[in-house]
C-alpha cells in the first residue's frame, strides 16, 4: 500500500480525507500533526502520525511517503501573517520537501477565486496565498492536481459534482465531496497536472474526474 501524507489532517476536511483513506485497500494515510496531544485521536483510528510544523523544515515528514495531500489552512480567525505563513509558505516548504523525496504526486486543496484574488476584497490575502502556492506547485516539476472548490459546507456529500477549469459561477460543495475529489485525484493518471474548480453538481465524482482528465 502506498503511504499518503495528509497536511491539515486535524482540520474538518482533513479528517474526512483520513477516514476515506483509512478504509482504502490501496492507500495508507499518514497524518501530519503539530502537537503531541493530537496523536491520540489518530491512534484510536489505527492511523500513523508524523510530527511536523508547516512553519519549519519538513524534510523528515516525507520519508517513506509516496504521495501528498495538502489540505492545511491557517483558519478563518488568524491574521494575514499566519495565512501567508501556513497557506503559502507552509505549502511551499512541503512542496520542496516532496520534490527532494521524489514524491509521485502532490494534491493541493486550493480555493475558487485563487486565479483572481482581487475579485474578493475580504479574502484577498487568503486567495493570493493560495495562488502563490498553486503557482509554486505547478512550477515544481512534481506531478500534481490542484482542486479549487467553492464555499465548503458540512452538508452530507452527494458524490455528485460539477468540475471545470473555470466554471464562471459561485456556489457550494460539501467537505465530504471535496475529500473524495482529493483522494480520487491520487490515482494515476487521473487529473494529472490539472487545475480545476469544483461545485456540487449532477455528475458522479469518478465520471467527472475522468472527463476532466481528458479535457
């Protein structure tokens, strides 16, 4: 089984990613955690953890890892400095570590609007950080997938989505469905080196990803 490092494992979307991977026969989740007390939750699930801080060197966190999902975020209550430190520089740090370790694929959870941060003044710093991280990944030489969902909800996932390089509309998508999109993007050659937006829709996730792969 391939080992998948999840950055942001303790977050709402990260926990869903862990749960999906934990029942997979192809992938084994490895949760990146920052505090010792976070270990117990994952140990109770039978999930391996690795200690690491996105604001420090991360080379040790990718040893023995095959693929990476970056679903970390500074959260909505932190200042601009923290947003840049985690969402931008933390992502870059993990991309650098992944490159050194010859990681097979790097999956990035980005955000709709990252291609035009000035379109949303309230989220401008966040979207700029996401855009810079996305660009850095695209230029890294790693195989990647960048998923840019609309507003995230805690609704039950419907496993049906609408994907496109540019959807030209706003909307929502459940964290459940985003987690499934990220996990399914791990597979080769699905959505290799693709950047796309995602909203709730009518097409089953797997079909939508296959269509996106061929676009």
